[in-house]
C-alpha cells in the first residue's frame, strides 16, 4: 500500500526505559526494562511522574495495552538539582540518564515525586488477539498523543532512506543543540 510505505523517523531519547501497562485505560503497572526480559516494578514511583497519565484519554481503550517509553531528566532541571546538591554538600549525579534511573528505583515514592522527571512514549503493544487502533509507527505516535501520552518532538514520516539521512543530518546539525534532553 503506497500510503503506508516510507519510514517513521524519531529521536532516540537517552533516558531510562519503562513499560506502562493499562487495563481498560487505567495504569495498573509500571516497570523498568531490567535485564531486557524481567524488569523491576516501579509502579508507585511512576505514578508520581507528572507526564505519566494514570488514565488514557479515550472512551474506547484497549482491554490491555503496554505503552513503552523513556523517563528522562530535562537538562535545565538536572543542572538545577546538581547545583542544589552542591550547596547542600551532597554528591552530584554524573548524568541525567543515571539520575533518572536512580530516581525510579527509590524505595520511597515521595523522594521520586521531588525529582523533575519527564516521560515520552514511543510504542504500544498488546497481547495476541487484542486489536490496537494503528498499523504503522506513525499511527502509533498519533494514537499515543490522542491518549494523552507525551511524545518526543521532531518525529517525521520520510518517504525514502535519503529523506531519513537528511532528517538525521538536520537533527545533528540544528536540532540536537536546542533540545532540553539527551538523545542517542
């Protein structure tokens, strides 16, 4: 189908990968990627991240859907936090990705709630037999946005690999330096 050909080009956020499971549109579990097969349950901590919706914004949610994405620290908030830690005589965090992952693993969700974590979603999957309202990655991104899941800016649909290469060059030369978060 010519309408479905092409490529979805997106930023790869450098954060902590998480999986959010929604049943009938309500967040029931949140986990880290862990070792790639088994993650750590961090539901209570993810509920404190303002960008993570506790309920999907739709009247017809799938019975069950897993939204995958990245928890990250915005650069400006990371720098402010490290400055405050220096003034308090506490050790600083090495980088935003490790700080985000550490905040998710706090034993006390109240500590996680004080951290200025943000979230971008990029994927949604469901058990076999569950029909999701999309067939292409571009449709996934549009549906996540409709559901109230924040998505990273600067995603585009490209017609060819040359278009993807041109977009990647633009990201490296013009966009990356303007972002308030890390990308790979």
